[in-house]
C-alpha cells in the first residue's frame, strides 16, 4: 500500500495480524499513466503481476464511488483510508473479521465515520450527468439563461458552472459575455451593438464520470475512478434585438419673417434618457407644419381650421439636436410644427430596433412661430371744431382681436403738406399734442380731440410764416404685430391754417345826411375755442371837406368807430353797423381784425388808409334849382360811387394784406407796408373819375343857368 491506515494486533492464539487500508498506484493499461486505486476485495494477497482485466462499472453506486475517489482520493493517508473503508463497508459490503477489528479501534472508528460522510455526500452523484441550458428573451433587447441545472440519475446536483454568451450580448451582473455561478442560476443579459443571434454554452467543474475495475487472478481487485470530466451543454440560438423608443422635445424660432424658412430643432432622446440608443441605428423624424391666422391652445391633437403646409424629415443618428427645415412662411399668422416618429417610416431592416410610434403634442412649449401682422393706418384729419381737432384713421392688416395702441401726434409747423409725405418731421416741428387710441382689430376710429395751439399759430403768423397742423401716427409693437410709423405732412392729414384777412367795400356816396356802412369779405382761418376770441371793428376818418376827390387820405383821429364784434369760424363776410355822416366831405374806412388768446391780443389784419373802395363822399345838399327856361327841370347831380382822394398822404396796401394806419397803436403788428407811390396809377384813375364827376356837375349847373 502506498498510503493508508495500518493496524497490528495479536490474534486469539497469539498470532499477529498486520492489516492496512489505503490506496496504491497502478499503471493504467490503456494509457500507461499511474492510477490511484483502492482494493475492492479484502483479504487476498496483492501482487503486481498481471495480466490485468479492465471493466467499467456503471451502477449508481459505482458512480458514487467514482465521485468520491475523484473528489477525496490522494488528498491524505487518512482520506485514502476513509475512501477504502467506504468501498468495503458501503459499496462492496465485504467486511471480514480483520476489517471489523480495525473499525472497532478508536482510529478505525474515526475512519469509518469519515467514510460514511463521504458516502452520504456522494448520494446525488449517481452518474449520467447532463445539462440543457436555454435562452429566454425578455423585453427591449434583454434575456436570461435558464435551465442551467445539472442532472444525474438520481436528480439535480448543485455544482459550479460557467456560462459563455456568443453574439452581441453581455450579462447584466458582469458586463461581459461570461458568468460564473452555480447550477440552477438564471442570470440575465442584454444585447449590445444592436443585438442579433444569441447563444450560450455551459460547462461545470470536473466531475467523476465512471468507475473502472482492474482484476488479475490471485490478486486483490482494484477500483479506480476515470479522469474527472466537465459536463457541458449549449442553448439553441435565439434572435434578440436591441430596441429603444425614440422621442424628442423641440423648439421653433419665436418669430419668422414673411418668406422666411420655417425650422424646428428636435432635441432627440429616448424613453431611456438616450443611454439605450443603439449605435449605428438611425431614427427618422417627420415634422408637419400647420398654419392658423390666430393663436391656438395646446393639446394632444391638431385643432380644426388649420392648413397643413407640408412635411419635412431628418434622420437622427444619436441623441442630440436635429434641425428639420420646412416650407417658407407666406403670410402673417401662427405656425405650429408637430414632430412624429413612425416605425413604418424606418428602413425595413431596422424596424425591429424600435419599440413603438411616438408623436409630440400640438403647440408644445416652444413650438410656435409667429409671422407678425403688419397693421397700417390711413388717416384723414378732421375739421377744427370749437378750437379742437381730431384724427380719424382706419386700421388695416391687424391681427384679429389684437388690441393695438395707435399714437397720434399733432404737429405744428410752418411747412405744409406736399407729395406723399416725408419720412422725417420738418425742422421746426412742434408737438402740439399727443393722444393714444386703443383699437381692436381692423376698423375706423376717431381719436379724442386735441386743442389747437392758437397762441403758437398766431406767433407764426406774426413772423410772416405759414402755419399747418399735421397728424403723424405710429403703432406700438406687440407680441403679434410689428411696429409701424406713418409719414409726416401727408396731405390728407394736414390742415392749413391760413392767416385771416378782410377785403372790404364801403357803401356808396350820398348827400348828407348819408347812411353809411362798411362790409367785408372774410378769408383764412378764424381762431376759435375756449379762451379764444376773434373780433373786428371799423373806424372812419374824414380826409377833408372837399367833395371833388382832391382830399388827401389822412387817418389820424377817427370820426367814427364801431364796437368790436365777433367773427365766428366759417364766416364768409362781416357787416359793420350803419352810421350817419352829417357833414359834407370825403371819408375813408379802415377795418381791424384781431384775436384774443387767453387774454393776450394780437392784430391779424388792418386795412390801409385810403384803400380803393373804402372812400365815401358826402355831398352838400344842392340849392333849389331855378325853373328851366325850356320848361324842363334841371337834372340833379347823382352821388355815384365815391372816388379815392387825389392826394393820398397815408400808406396804401392791396386788399387782404395786413397794415396799420400811420401813427396808430397797432402799427407794426400787421403785414408789410406799401409806399404811396405803389398806388400812383390808381390815384390818377381816381382823380380822373372825380374830375369827370365835377365836369358833369358843372355842365348841369351851366344848363340850369342857361335855362
């Protein structure tokens, strides 16, 4: 024996017994390699001579012995003794007197106990070992290796195993394609790189497979375990594909110009946050644009009443931003892109990678593009009424229902409207007032009236300048409408304030007492309104006692002055009160027009002294005529139309110009003066007229005297 337990004892007759239990090495007849063997028949002599006969034992007990030998044999002398004892006691049941004596000793009893433990531990290892692993697919590119039990003739055994995956898959617990555990485990895995055909192989730790018996006549029978072998199995391949659910948030530009390209930026990800995206697998997204003239609420579906503008597509190769370019915006309004992912729109050989369809909601946050409305204003200024003026304008092109703030500025300037207006205000523009009008949608609106700045208007007149009031409108920008600026000095928006003048004509000549009066034609703009009053009066001056047209026009002290009387806006004429001229002579009228603004007076017009049509001659009554010799009464002289004095000493101006009589308190407030020489020709004509009148009078007197 090479190793084991040895016991020496004296028999009943005093003989000595040498007994041993253990193992020994013999040469394997087949391979020539040494085999650790244990005797199966006790009591016969051991001999190394042959020949040896080899036989495989296939019973379940033999399989148990093979497992024990492969597991415990050769580890220690005590272990070998226990293996030997197990074979004799529990397998071959060949206990004889000597073995019983050995097992009765203290050391033998311990060996027997270990032999029993070995035998009990071998109970599952009854041979015919086999395993049949399988792959079970799970959701979204996952799976598990199942049925990893290792079976023997008497049932499943617990034994270390190793699983190895083939294909694009790794075990969840290891992150690799291998897993080491215990038979019966069911480790999970997931596919990588898109997945595909997945299989698995399983191996166990080495295990005894069969028991070999060697026999030779005259020798003890020897038992040896065949070399331990691993149990292996493999699973049928299963196609498991990696899947993921593409989705996206998105954002469109807030504002787009008419003719601009509509775009949508998709923030592509997956239901798993993007980490489960399969490399190399692209996902096509489709975006459809819808147009509405007004803003729409968010929702799960596209509202009715919209117009589809078409669809554009782009392919995402990985999570991240994807720009999808669509049609061009062709009108003002609201544009809504709706992003979708459809499995049916993906390449056929890639569809198995996608879980399901996906669609964004309608008008999700950031999914509205606006082409702002561009409202315009067409205006027509109103008439001045009670010193105020309003702006009447029509709004068009506005967003339906959008409240707009239209700002109307009233500008006073000495420049008047021309052409189609100007882009910039005139250099001397003064803002006379501003009014803001709220307008909802298109329509025509009249603003609140603004007061005419008469004091500033009168200042311009006094400086010899024109005066115009012109409206300028602007629209403030909103979320849905562009700002708008109108032009300056548009003719329809401009009111010309013409400095008022009077063109007057006195009543005719007559014989004292003469009922005389002056009457004038009014032109220009009459200031009016609260705190504003326009008045006029007329004064009459006696140029001299002569009635033959030779009186000089001298306007020093008036012989008559009317009261101030109101001139109302829109008046076309003014009639001064009638008064009586009691004394013969030549008289001339001078009219004055002035305005009072908040207590401050300003002369608007003063007639010229001796102006054409403003002279009245009051003749003396004629003496009683002698009876004519012919029996016919003498013709009385006719007063006729008064003539201007032959020698005019005061200044003359054309009708309608502002002037002041020399030395008057209003001198210098009116228009430019015209020297006497300017009216020289007119004076000659007047003198001629008066000369004709005198000649006629003398002719009549001659006829009367002749008679």
